[in-house]
């Protein structure tokens, strides 16, 4: 039986980071090809802190950004510097870009 104090991430997910419950839910109900596309696209979308330039993918943060367009800005607490600031979303097509 699960406790309410357990973290929302599973320890058995990809990259050793786990998947959020919403990621696990959609990967379970979608066809495999859609789930893989969703994960690939969500990993390509990054959020960059305007304060310290730390960036991470939507997927790594436990979110999903699939078949999206536009570079939104989110006001949130940075996991690196700990400050609340604007984070710019952008799609990183390749690691070298």
C-alpha cells in the first residue's frame, strides 16, 4: 500500500530519475510509438533559468511537452540557484545545437 508521503517519482524510471505519475499514465494508455514520441519531444523541450542559465528538459522535471510550438516563459523556482525567476522554454533539436 502506498503512503501519501512517497515522492511522485519512481526510482525505476529512465535515466535513474524515474517518471512522474502523469508520464507513467500517458505512456501506459498510448500506443508505444506515441509514448516514445511524447518522451522524445518532451526531452527536446528545455526550460532555461534567466538568472543562472541552468536548463533541464520538461521530461526530466516530470512534465510533458508534446507536439508543442512557441517559446513560453514560466515563472518558477530554479532547482540550481533556488531563486524564483522566469524560465524560457525552447526546443533543442540536437545536443550540439
